[in-house]
C-alpha cells in the first residue's frame, strides 16, 4: 500500500459512516430534484440547455431504458441486494481505500433513490432528456449509479493493480533476503 493510501486509511466504522453519509446525500439530492421536477414540469416539458438537454416528466415503471416494465418488486430486491453487498464488502475488506467507499456510497445512494420511488409511487420519476441523441430519459439517481459504478470499477482496478505490485515487491524482497543471508545449515 502506498504512503498516500496509508495516510487515508479509515477504520471500518469510519468507512461505514462515510459510505452512509455519501449515500444519504445522493438520496436527498435525488429525491429533492424529483419532487421539484414533478412540480416544475406539471405544465409540460421545459428546455434546460437548448439542443442538448430538455426537462420532460416521465414515470418509468421499468428499469433503465424502460426494460422490465411491471417488475418493480424485482428491481427493489435487486437494489437491496446490491446495497447489502456493498456494505458487506466494506466490512470485510479492511484495506479498502476511502475513495472506493465513496464510490460505493454514490452507487448505493442512487439505488436507494430509485428504490424509494418504486416503493412509494410504483414508478421512478425521470426528467432529463437528451436532445442531441436518442437516449432514454433519466434522473439524478441514474447519473449517480452510472458514474458511481464506472468510478468504483476504475478505482478497484487501480487499487488491485497496486495491491498486486505491493505483493510482488514483498515476495521479491523476501526472496532476495533469503539469498543474501548466509545459509545457517552449513558448517
């Protein structure tokens, strides 16, 4: 582990606190944005960045791209499994850096944000529509999930590569120490 990573090492309880705080912040921002857009867009779509993004209110009963419409409880269970798995990972991996914990918090917050919509309203409120490409309408939770997964994946890849390098270095060090020390079995 690098000196910088050791500097930012947190206890398991601190990691759980950070992850939960980040997740709660994402949920709060997501739920606020959805509530605001339900009110703001009641009269119809509005431009946000002309030619780039417009605001359109949609109640999505499926998952991303409206896949699996009518399977809301399946998505609720899936979101809960992902959140629980993330917390178990944080508890079990004592060397997990804070950056990955934050990424997991962002993913969990997005998942919980959409989960709340599914449980309370039976559908997810989406409101961001791209105008320059044909792309499904999305929301803040979707952005958090996507960015959180990509960021966490990249961080895990970097962290695992650093871990492998550190393990290889320690094996080389122990091998060279054995070669350098005189053999005590000879007279």
